[in-house]
């Protein structure tokens, strides 16, 4: 997707404003999973924000909490200036469904096997009482064509489709209500390389045509850099770095981002031969017992003594504008 | 890790080159025209259709392809892991050091599996026995193949865990799989696989279930162990980044057939098959604009992989191929040699199965 064609600007008011969002899961016996801890992020109209991080970093939980699939433990999310409820009821879902939608990771388990494709795609339109069955039928056919399927596929069941085709059905289902904001939770991870490109290009085209705003969650750094205007990096429930995709990918500031990008194998043997060995030791700690101070301190090659006691805040880097944020004591 | 194109850790590449003839590598494993199919209620699935390759000691061969292309079935049939029936190896040979491993997995009463060839799997969580400690599981291999006593085997297991860079190996050996994280389990799997110092390690998508920083650790570990032991690695993956990082030779499979093979540089820089080129263009390249990289649009390969109940006639890729000609739908192309220009003449010779390399086609390209 060509980035210059997206005329988003961070000067506009944010479409989705996430502020100090917290999501903890109680495990009983006083234990809790700190899945999302104090995350603030502004998403502006018509931009694609990529969210990357390792498994267990809380990126999917963040996405689901933003669209209301999880209750919020603390903090708030505003959409177009309106504050969204901490806990969604049926009415809230009905009200928000035509504004925010979600595309899920697994195209196999996210479609009801007992419903036909027509039923799956048209389900959201039940909210629109004013539509006659003929109009619904027409809309479903239109959307199936838009995502590259045939209107004849309506009467078939999900098992008759390949992974890439199912993901297209998931996209049609999410977009038929013409939402403004869509959370894509690893929409391409389960697909083969050649099919990933098909789905990414489709999402890119639709985003441009419909003026969508996306929160694109994935762990494939190259793909996220390709599709996103801005990128946010998450580690153990916290955002550690935010910037434009080029800034974050080519000029990472946080030691964790540096490691993540250095670990990403490039499809270029010459490049790989010249790669310095940059692996870090250790693994992401348990989100149940989060370390004090900076959560990356125990694995960080640049850790200083106060890193394990003081928590760094996500702050603008001096001289790089107010949209280039990093949470690291090296920059304070 | 250090890349190992010039890795001479094997015993086979040390011979001096005499005259103009490059010394051919002594292949450790040679597979010729392997055909595997499965008899199912729906019909016969032709999973592997004429696969040939060879692997030399100390080298890494990557087998690349999308799901269902037959890459896992190829190695599983070599390991005797295909359930028969419904599976059937109906044609082909595979020789390991001159011994036909398709006919018998036993040499001198010893199973070659675990001893000569061992395997690590994609999902370490489900490939280990949850009711045995990690140390016991590794020790078992040594008791069976090497006749070690229980305590000897356990001590060796701890050493192997240390070689796989598991911290506090003695303590970890007494723990059960559920106490390990995904990355640590894959290290334990590797320790188990190298327990009997196999000549060949087959790694079937070893890092697909892991995060990128853990993937880098595991790939480094595999590279280090290969340097230390001189074993050959057959790496099955769909990730071209992992291929670029690890492989000496690459074999690209599509619909049960080898569409292209050659050294890693041949495949990435001088690719001769539209499918290989399509795979490369379907991935974003991360070159900065100032390093000559342009923000290209991803070129998706249209359509989806073929149905192996009924593979297309001719070249299996022709329904998706942007260069398809009439002949492609009629007749399967032969393997055309593309003359490896890589410095080392050790690797697989560069071949592609595509009509574009037929002399008539090549001649036409020169005309205006």
C-alpha cells in the first residue's frame, strides 16, 4: 500500500484515543495476569497503526479490549470524542458494531461451521431493521465481489473454502457494516506466503477506498512495516516505542525494538551473512509476576542500575517531534 | 551465527581439487525420484511426485514450499514415519551411506532413526511425553541406541542440555515438559535429537511456533551445533528469511514436485522458476530507499495451490503462472540445468523445471 496516498495527519483529533488502558485477568489466589498495563495510544483517522510484539505481550488483549470484547480494568477508550463504556452490554455492542469491527486471526475457528457464507456475512445487517431481504442479498453479493469471491458462494459453508478465502469472508463480515475503525488481529498469520500477499493487498485497497482506520496486530515485522503508517511496539503489557513505520523499523530507539528487528530474518542471503550476531538471551517473563522497573531490564544489553527500580514512561524523544515515543531511561 | 557456505566441518569436502574437474561432493544421503501417495476414501493423494536431492555432511539443505506441497511427507517417508497404509512409497530410492533406507531402517540390527537421522518437530509441546521428565526422555534414547546405563545416560542427558544452552541443566533435567517454555522445549528437543550424534538432523519447521527473538536463538544454536558436530541439516520451512539465514542449498517444492533447486544464492539472486520468483515478490523487502530499495507493491500469486487428488496436467503451477504458455498445460517440463555460477561447485546444481528454459523459448527471448 502506498503510504503517501493515505492523507492521514496526526494534527487532526484522534479517531480512537486509548488512555491509560489496563486489563488484568484475575486467576484467583490473589494472582493476576497483567495483560495490558497503562497503555496510551492515539489512532488518527485514515491511518494504519501496526502493533507488534512477541506472544504474551498483550497485543491481542489490547485489540480486543479496545473494541469491547474484554471489559476494561481501568483507563478509557474514546471514539470520535465519545467515551466508551468500561463494560459493554448488548446495547453498546449494537451501537458500536457499525463503527468498530474486528477481523480475527484464525479463519478456521472464527466462522460458524453451521452457517452459510451468506448468513455469516449478512449477520451484522440484522442491526439494520430498515433493509429488505432483497437489499441484504444485494449487499452481501456486492461485498463478496469486493473481497474477490463470487456471489454464488453465498449458499456454501465455510469448510468448502481455503484459508485465504475464509479470511476474505471474515473481512467481508467485518466491513459490510462500513465501520470506521477495524482491529485486525493477526489476519495473515495462519496463511501461506503467496496468499498472505493477496489478503494484505486486499486489506490495503479496501482501507484506501473506504477511508478505514486500522489497528493491525501481527508479529511479522516486515509485513507490519509494509502495511502500516505508524508502528507501536509492545512488551509484556506495555508500549515501549511508537513512531512512523520507517522510524521504528530502520531507526529503532528502544533496546527491545532493536533486538526484535535484528532478530527478524531477511529474505536476502548476502544480508544474512553480514548480520552481526545480535541475539539476546532469555525469554519474555511471565505476565503474572511482572518485574519492577523497566520490564525489559533483565534481558536488556544496555540495562543500567536504576532500570530495575524505576519504571520508564513512554515519552517523546527530544528533537524528534511529539509522535516519536519511547519508554527507556536511555532517552531521559 | 556464521554462515556456513564455506563450512568445511564435514569429512567430505577436504579433498584437493585436481585438474579442471571440481571434486563432486560425496553425498551422505541421496534421494532419487521419490513418489509417495496416500489411498483415501476420496481417492489417491499424490503427495510427493518424483523428488530427488542429495545432502552432504556439514551442509544445510532447506526444503521450501507452502502447506500441502509435500515437504514434510518427503522427509517423513525417509524416516519411516508415514503410516502404511494409507501411505505408499511406490517408486524411488533413498540411500544413506550406500544403504537403502526405504527398504529397511535397520543396519546391523540397529535402527538408523535416532542414530543416523533424527528429527525435531514444529510443535515441541506435543512432541514430548508429558509424563516423563525431560532428562529421562533424552536418556532413553541413549539407553536404547548406545546401551548406556541409566545413570550414565542421565548424566549425558544433562551434558546435552548444557550443549543446547539450557541454564541450570541439572535441575531442568528433572523437570517435566509443562515446566518448560516453548523455546526451552525446542532446545530440549534438539538435545534429544543430537543425543546419538546423528549424521543428519531433520528440522521440520523448527521455529514456526516461536517468537522471532527465540527463533533467532534456536537458529544460532542449530548453526553452532552443526559447526561442532559436522552434521547435515535438512531444514523444512516456508519462511524465506530463515532459508536465507541458514541454508547452503535450497529446494523449492510445489504440488509434490521440485520446481527449482540450487545454492541459496542461485535461488535468491538468479531464480529461474516463476513460482520461486513469485514467492520472493509476495514478501515485503526491507531495503531502505537509500540502499536501492524501492517501496514496491506486494505481488500476490493469484489462485491457490492445486488439489493433489487431481494435480493439473503439465506443469502443476501453470494455472497460477504469469508466464504460462500452451505447452505448460499439456506437458510437464523437464528439469533444465541453469549452470551454477556460484563460487563453490559443491552445492546442488542449479535446476528449474520450467518450459521458459527450453531452447525454443530461450531463442525467442533473444528476438525483438
